[in-house]
C-alpha cells in the first residue's frame, strides 16, 4: 500500500490564476495544487514560444567558433556521445549537421561495458584515426583527467553536457553546460540533445529555425527519455517535436514508429516514454548503441526497417532478461523472506545483465515502496544500480558506504557503482546500517492527487480542458484525482480477464473505472464496499461519441487511517529485524486468542492480499496492521496458512485436527516480552 496525499488547492490561487486567463476551472485547480499562485506563475509554466538565444549559454560562442573553423580547415572531428537515448539522439543531431556542412566528421559512442563518458582507450583510438577535435554530447563535464590527456596528445576538446559540474571544470577549448555556475542562459534543464541542438543553432548564426525544423523531433524524444523537467524550453521542444514526429519523413523514425505500433496514432509524451525511448535504449543495453545511431541517420527505408527490427529484437531480449532477473529475486525472497523486510531491498545475482538491473530496481521500488539496490556479480567483480525516493538519497547512501566500492556516482533518485565480489555482503550490511542510523523512520512512497473530484466535476467539458496542460512528464505529471466514498457495484473482466472494469456509483452517478493488468479475482475490494480511488481522467472517442475514460492508479476501502497503518507496518518490520521495542509496544501488537480466532475465520481458502484482508478486519476493535501480520506469522508457523511474501498474499490451508495456538513459539515470545 502506498501513502496517499490529496491536495486541496487554494481558492485564492485558483481565482488569481483564472483572473486574466481563459483556463478552465479544473486546469486552474491542478496548477494551484502544484504550487502556482497567480496567472503569471501559470503563464511562466505553460507558455514558452521558443528557445532562448543560444549565445546566452556560457562558452557557446567559442564552441561554435571552434567547430566552424574546423569545418573550414578540414580538421577531422569526432562527436563523442553516450549509449542512452539522450546521448544517441544528441550524437545524431550534431553529426548530421556537421556532415551536411561538409565537415570531416565521425562519431564514437562507448559500449556500455566501457562505462559512461570519455576513457583513455577511446581517446587514443580517436587520435590514431586522425581526429584533431573531439566534441562531446551528453557527457564530459567531469572528465578532468581525460581532458588533460586530450590536451597532452595535441587534440582540441569541446564539451557539451547537461549534468552537474564539479568545482573544477575540465581543461577544454569550450565547456558548454547550462549548469555551470557562471552560465547566463535563462533555462538550465535541457537534456544533452537539447544542448546539442542549441549548439547547431549557434553554429548557424544563432537562429534556431533550421535546427528545430531538422532536429526538433529528435530533441523531443531525448527530452522525454532523459526525464528532465517538462517546463520552459523543454515544454516547447516536446510540443513542437510531437508535431514534427507526427509528420516525420525520417526513414529511421518511420520504421521505429511502425515497430512500436504508433503509425497513424496521435503522439503524446507517453508514446515516447513507453514505446520509442525503450527501443532506442535497448540498443545500448543488448546490442551496440551504433545500431540506434545508424537507424536515426538512415536515409534508406529498407536499411531502416532492418535496423528497427534489430532494435525490436534487443528490446524483446531486454524484457525477457528483466523478467528473468525478477524471477530469480522472487526465488531469493521465498527462500529468505527477511530480505523483503529490510529498510533497503538489496539483491545480488550471478551474471545479471548490467544494462537491465536499473530497470528491474525501479520495478521493485514501485512494487514494494522501498529503496532498492540490485547487484550483478561476474567473476570477482560486481556492479550495482540503486533507486530511491523521498528523503533517502541514493548518492548519500553510496557515499557513506564508499569504502566498499571501487567506483560510484549518481544523484538522490538513482546511483551506480562497482565493487569487488567479495565485498558484496559487507556492502549490503553497511547499507542497512546507514539506513538505520540516518533514517530511523524510512520514507513512505506516496501517490499525490491534485484534488478530490466530486460527482459534478466529472464532465466531458471539464476533463477535456486538461489537455492544455500537456505534454505531461517529469515535473508535469498527468493529473491524478481522488474519488472518495464510492460504492463498488460490480467487477467485469476485460480482454479475457487480463484487465478489470469496476462499475461504481459515485453520488448519483454510475461510472466505469478501468483497472489495467489486474484480474477481477485479484481485486481486493468486494461488491457493496465503500471505496476510495485515485484515477487519471481523460476523454476518449468511441463510435464517434466522446466519453469519459477513468483509469485507476490505486484503490482502497474507505476509512483507512493511513498514518496508523504505516506506523504499524514500520513496527512490524522493526520486530522482524529484532530491533528493540518498548514493553508497551509488545502489549499493543500481541494478538489475543479471540482476535486470533476472528482473523483466522476471515482468511479465505483462496488467495487474498495482506492489505485486502486488513480491509475486511477494520471492524475489530484495537486491531492494527502489525498485530494482523504477526497473527498471520503465528498461523503460518502452525501450518494453518500459507503466505507469499512476493505477492503479499495469504490463504488458509485446510486442517483436519485441532491446533493449539499456544504451541506457537512466536506467540509465546510476544507474550513473554509484553509481560516483562
């Protein structure tokens, strides 16, 4: 279960936003719930008519001059990129432009095995190839030693990047990065491809018309894929890029769209995030990033089709590897359920694909609501990926455990690292120690709703008006709304039972909610229950008629006191980890014989989730989540129930003889500690 945060937008802010604008009320309420106070705040967020002058970016003039001189002098140039979608598209943008300008240009993207950024081997290979000027895209801002090597070899270095710089900048002819402390550009949150596009505009004299017409769709793909904030210039790039993408003539993109099943369909930022970007990224994970670059550069439809097919193959392999990693983790969790009760989930496996462990870590974080570290071990070396949220910083955690690591880096939400295989256990212990000392109460993953929708708010006109807030993505998520105290009337299977339609009454309205990838029998609600839902709302067309489409993000039985729920869940895991609790806590969490009997009576012989069962027990006085979980552990110890920690489900096991509850060692221990 995730924590719900339902915002209540300020009425004054809503009034101020609507004053002087033609924004619909619901749009104004969403903007107000996201911290905007007046129409100027809303305009600053929503309106961006173009890119700022590229020459406002520090060193942009020098970078453009260096490259233009190299073109004129016939100097051999190498565009040095990165293996992710941002780096691939940035490489394609700058390489294409330089080639069109008649430059003697090549490109180089390191394989994932080589690691991120410039490296000595690549630099020396570029020198042997006759390269005299290296221009980086989407990397280079921290390449202090590599820049010195390039200079010592008599080559020129131009850096374009968008990552955070160190206190000292690399020694280069130009260092273009909007995050430089002395940068004067009004917008600092471009991705690597956005910076590369601005460099192209600067080389063209500062007018970005040509750059946007030729490369706008590539910059938009990178902007969404790199999860940079969709405000300001990024918002403009994505809005323009989506229009260009719908009419693209690039054979590579046309082939990619065909493979992704997007041909002829309306494009959104979600189309990029879930269909286009993963296929481009798959090249760097399961093949070579060069395949993706060649696809974007291709001018031949047959070649493009073959390259798109290759990316499709790699993306399928990526999905299969992800499922295999998760399957192995499920086995580990079944063998040692305590792994799922730790503050930070840490799993390690042999020869997991290092290009997939980050994706798998994100899946586990979303599923279990905890920071996650996955480690792949190959021989005597290991590599890891971390994902976290809230106040728990991945980078700070890795930094605190750095003595076990040979290399690490990242930011609050994600990190990567390397270590010797024989240090994995010590590192795992150090992570848990850091978490216990620095975060006695771990952050709880939250779902935020922009506001509570009342039945009268659910109109086609009101919901369709939300489209002015698009494109949606990082920093501008799809609006989420709460529906509270609705009554569930029926569960209807869809797509042969793969999905579920929930038929509800909300006030006087009858509504259909769509719950994807959940079978009717897996829904933990029962007909007749009063329930709360978090939903996305949009207007769709069916047989020429507009209709509301309400998609469930989360649901629960009404009346849950979530603060008490999360406190009790925390206490349960503290107990399981043998962390000290006060005597009063033991008394509060020890189930009586009567409570045990009632809980057992309500456990079905078919699977029910722990949260679903807890929802059916809300009428029991003085019951808390910790007490219920301990009761289930007592039953499991006595062979009365079977629990699955991976699916977080339980079911009753038929028994044919009387069982003495007092025979449970766990119950005896709880009673003893509560009596001390």
